[in-house]
C-alpha cells in the first residue's frame, strides 16, 4: 500500500537566516517532540566559501506504537537517516529523511524545504511531504499505515510552534538580526556559519534587517493563518493541517456551491453545510457533490425539513427514552445526554418500531443543527458540532440484542450519510466492566474519524482531574453524575409490555426485523430440558446468551465436558420423563456420564421466572463441549413452559486483555421486567 502526504505551506515571519539558527537548536534532541530521542551527526562538511553545508544525521525514534506491536516486531526504537543540504547563497535548506529500520518492508521518504517567501524576503516558507509504502510488515500493514498517518499529522502541527519556541532561545542568546550571506564579506559569512551551526556567540558587528513588507492578497494560500481568515469570514470553522494541504478551500467551496446550484435549481445549502460534506469526503469535490446530492434527495423524499414542525413525540418515548439536550460544553457546543445503560432497547423497538426510533433520531439531529446556528450567533466563533455525553451505568449484554443492534446500525448509517461532521466530541462515562467486549463489537461499525473523538471514563474517575470538568462547566455537570445541575433527561427504565405494538418489527419493507430469524422459541413440559451444544476449538472465546421466559419458571445452567458431543445435531431436545427413560435424560447423561467426572458446571443454576429477560456470557477457557441447558420446573398438569433464546460465540482474537472484565449473570433489567410481568424478582 502506498500513501502520499503533503502538508500545507507554512510561513515563519522571520528571515531565513534566523529560522536556520532556530532550526539547528532542535538537535540533538527536542523535548517538544518526545518521539525523537536523539540525532547523532555522522557527516558534516562546508564549502570553502562558507555558503553550503551538507549534513547527515542518524536519528533514534520512539514511535508511538502499541506496546504489543513493538514486542511482536522485536524492537523498542527505530532509526532514520536524515540528510540536509543548506545553501546560504540561495537561501534554501533541503531535508530528506529515510528509514533505516525495516527498510526492506517499509519505505518512508520525507522531504522538507525551507525557502524565502516569494513576496517578502524577510519571511521564510516551509513545505513538507512524505511517501509511505508498506510492502510487508508481518501482516500488520494496515496498523503500520495508521500509526504513520497519526505520527505524521501530529508532527506537522508542531512544526511552526517549534520554530517560534527556538527563535526565542536564539534571541535570548543575543542573536536578534542576521544579514544574509555576502560574497563580499567573508568575515560575516564565517560568523553566519558559526551561528547556524549552533555556535551561540553573538554576531559582531550587528546588522539590521529591512522593514517587513505585507504580501499581496494572491499569496493568502501560502499561509495557514490566511486560510483561517477565509474560513472564519464565512463560518467554516477550523481546519486540520491535512485538510489545508495543497487545497484552496475557498475555491473548492465555490465550486461545490455552483455544482449544487446547477443540480438543484433551487435553494443551496449554507456554506457550513457544504463544508461539512467537503470534510466528510476529504475535500474531494466530486465525491462531496455526490454525497450531498444523495442527501438532498433523501431529505426531500422523506420530508425531513418538516420534522421539526410536524414531529409529535410518542408517549412511550416521552416516558422511557433516556436522552435529551442539556446546556453547552466549554467550547460552546450544544450538549446531548444519552443514558444508554438505562435504555430498554427491546421495549422501545417493540413499542415504536425501528422507523419510530429513526424518526426520533432525525428529530434530535435537526434540533442539533438548529442549536448550532443559535450557538454560532451567540458566540464569538463558529460552532460546527455538538457534544454527546453517554452514561453507560447499567449497560450489559442485554444491549447486544440482535434486532436492536441491527436497527442501531441502520440508524448510524443514515445519520453518517446525512449529518456528517456534526459530532465534535463523545464523552463515555461509567463504563462497566463488561464494556470492552461491547465496544469491540460496536466500534467496528463507527467511522475511524468519529472513533477518534471518543473519550472513555470507567468507575467514578469522570469527576477527577482530566475528566468531565475539562469539557463541561462544573455547574453544568448533571445531578445523576454527582453534579449540581438538575437534568430533565428521563432516567429510562423498562417499557411495560402493555405498550408493545403488534408488528412493530415489520414496518420496514425488504428487511423486517423478524425475531424468528435470530431467536428460537421452545415449549417444555414438566422435567423436559432443551440443550444447545457448542463445541469449542478456540480457547478464550466468549459464549453469550440472551433469553426471555414467556411462561412459567425455567432453570438455566451451563456445563462443560472435555469430550466432544455430536455436532451433526448441535441442538438436542430431550423429551419428558413420561416418554421413556432414555429420552428423559440430558445429552450429558445419555452415555451414563456422571457430573464431576465426565462433565461439570461452569455457571451456577439460575431460576428464571415468568416474564424475565436474562443475558450473560462465559469465557470458554478450554477446548471441549459447552452445553446451555434450560429445564422446565413445572408442577403436575400445568401448561407447558415457553422461552425464546439466542446464543452466539465471539472469537477470542477480539478480546485479548479484556477477559477479566467479563461477567455472566442476569440483566440489570431483570427485577424491572419481573415487576412489569407482575412477578417477583428472583433471588441472586
């Protein structure tokens, strides 16, 4: 895979010679760039007239890579070779850096250039580009590429500030003015050579520089500060260095606006909206136009522009949906709170359906756009995105209910296609111990750029230094998180089954959320058992289950045997005792196996009562057969018990390092569900 990166041209408002003196002070190491541990000069030579210098350095880098990756490749540091050619006569410094480590697997070529501003001889321009070609890296090509992109982006944002920092050091040493190289003044040239070679003795005699001249307007594209002026004047907000790269943002915006105007023959979206779609497609105008055109057609087809005026909140949403707007964060972004851990996903879907949840989400997004406009008008800067605070207290395996996950993925897909670049920050608080496994599953469906905006806090550390107080004013921390501010966001809870609507899962044509395709229904008489056999060949994989008891009480147990059971018929249903002794026995006892010798319990027996929902998980540490067993606990002549269940095995490679966080057991909603079904909560 080959990647090319080009940073924006940056302007240092100092003469070239002063910039060279400051640049040299970045060596042999630079505390401001901790990734560079040391640079050792291996070659260094000057021309006879002191006008040109060739330098080679070997630089040791501590790359910001995961510890596990470093151990896999067997290195803690990597080395680069940097070659510089300084031409004081032409006032140009050319830098070329290549990797010495893993050169046969990864090719990195970075080129940098300092040169005199074309319109102002007392200013210095800096440009930077990089070429990355990962040919073979132990199967980790994608990971290496992502690390390189992250490292490159971080470095280019620091370059300009570093020159400013080292310039102060140069001036503190008494070097404030440097005259350019002069063929008629060998003495001055020797002094100049000493200063740009990091000899800190002051120059003698001192020279003065000419007054600065302002550049012409057509040079605005050279300086990122001018780009920011352009964007600020039309409410475009802040751009990243990678987005500034080689593009005239203003020109791209005008081009997209014209294309959309020709296509729509009507009202053109605001510049803010146009820029959001440009960002979403990395400033590719053609792709941005296609994305925006599809979104505008979608809005017209579904009459999204009328949602704010016509949407009526369903009563079940008003009473049981735990989300709402809550003031602003410290950056002036509208703040939305979602108490996801208290949300009854299954109950809401069975009450309003997937389309009902989608309309609710779109209403929230449209409210958000309106709040962004209001925040921009009342602020000194453009507010481009909102902040999301997600409380996970109460989150468990219940929230991985497959129809709910599928509905969530569809909603995410629609929101990302039509409201791109509106999420500025996501604060996750009170993440439970089971969260690593949930995040691993869900995060694969979230855009990488969006994932980078997530901040996680487990336990109560969200109120510690570095927590929520860095982003939300102290007096606006909601009360349910221990803050002083009254929150009007509903606390959620289980939706009563009396509010369920028949057919709520079949509202969407072509892809109904049909439970029968995922969950199996089973009826059991007295003493009958239903078993699911999972033959595990992947130690450390995770077995999960989710079941609802629809009638009477059922005992649930998980067993393990080191012996392989019959996989030709992985689901074994055993008949009741009245139909024959052999049929009345579990698959584990059919071969006269004895508990404790041929098999044993790995999860204690749980009595699930009528109306309860139970979720859990078990880390399958060893190979062998794992058996999920449901046993009917009926009295004589009572109607048959009924349950609906789903199980899944999650591969081990997703959960390395998070096994200690997994716990099995009943849903946090179990007590509530018992109450809603007019039955008592089981003892734990």
